[in-house]
C-alpha cells in the first residue's frame, strides 16, 4: 500500500462511492480533515484505505486481493494502531464499502476481534424549536471563534480545543471553513457542537457534553443552535450516531432530523481506556 499526497486524494473519490453518506470521506478528500490515505496503485487505485487520525477507518475497492490485504494488515497493525494509541484514541471503527470485506477481517486485523455494530444516519428536515427557549438555567451560549480558542482561563476549554485540534488541521482552518457553538455554565464549558466534517454546503455535526452536565438539555440546546445556523446559511447538516445511543436519537428528533437509516460497521478495541487519554483527544464522548 502506498500513501497518496493531499493533491492526489480526489483519485479515490469514485472508489468510496458507497461510503460517501459518511461526510468524513469527502471532508478528507477535500483537504479539510487531517488523514492518511493509502492505495494499492497510485496511478490507478483499485483498493483504498483512509483514516481520519481519530476513530474512523474506511476501506473500499477489491476485497479479494490477498497481497493487498496483507499489505493493509501491516499498515493497520504496524502504523495506524500504534499511532492511534499514542494519540489516546480509545478505539477504531472500520467502515467497509461492501459486505465482502467481512470475510477478510481476520486477515486485516489479526489478533483483534472486531465487533459488528449498527450506526444510524439521519435526514435533516427543518429546524424544530427555538434554541433560545432550550437554554438550561444559568447557561450562556457563544459562537466559537479564535478569541475563545485562545482562552485558557475557562474551565474545560482544553477539551473543546482538543476537539477542534482532533478534527481540523489548525484553528485558522476551522474558523475559515466551519463553525461551532458552546454553552458556558458559570465559568465552565458545559457542552458544545461544531462542524466536524464539511464538504461544499454539507456539514456533519459533532456534539459533546461534559459529564457533570449530561441529561440536562445542554446538548439539545447547543445542537439546535447549530442547525438554526445551518438553515440561515444554506448549509445541510448531517447527524450520525450509534444505534444504541438513545440520547442521541432523542436529540436528533428534537432539533429537526428524521428518517434514520441503519448501516453496519466494525468496532475495534485497541486496548486503551479513558485514563489513557489527554485533553487533546476526543476525551468527552465520541461523535454521537
């Protein structure tokens, strides 16, 4: 397997046709999301693998080439997993373009036991409710800008900055191409929602809440603010979550997402726990 340069990423877009409902694919190819992209042939790729340097690996193309699959196994075990552990990433999720890859998992991930799991993706209908009436008592909502990203006197701001650092190449890139909002409760960041992946007018939202503030409506309020922003600026928001994340279902429904569709992925436990993480990683929750 050979790495592609950023300029060559568009070569793999046709290969990932079946996975482009995950906006991370186009966000990587368009150069917004830091990633590794590898192919079997840099001139005419037939198999491609990408990793967003956080929790998501995606693979597409020929599933039955033994030599390519052995090379992929070496890449994943020898480079990606050690790098993920060093970054404090708790686990990886493997997205495959066809079910044929399932028979290759023991080759691709020797020594691991991938767990097949269901995720949901939603269609956005229209904003529902007024985010102003959803704000929990004692909270205040702010747009995330370069001034806030530079603040170090606000409790939990390092976790929010860690999310931006995880999803974006740098703060200027995030400010230029995306947006985010967060809620302060007193002097502490309680919850936030931001455009994690973008491509054109499409934006996939990521939302997180600090543990002490969960179950109190913070995520709903800040996510509602984000979808209102999208509606006002001609953007289409995307929402994905795990099938067992009932809280995320409820949040999605409250703010205007409808018609969930299920798709299957593979979870890979790489042996870390939350105690192995630092504030520069997605240490509060995964992207829904």
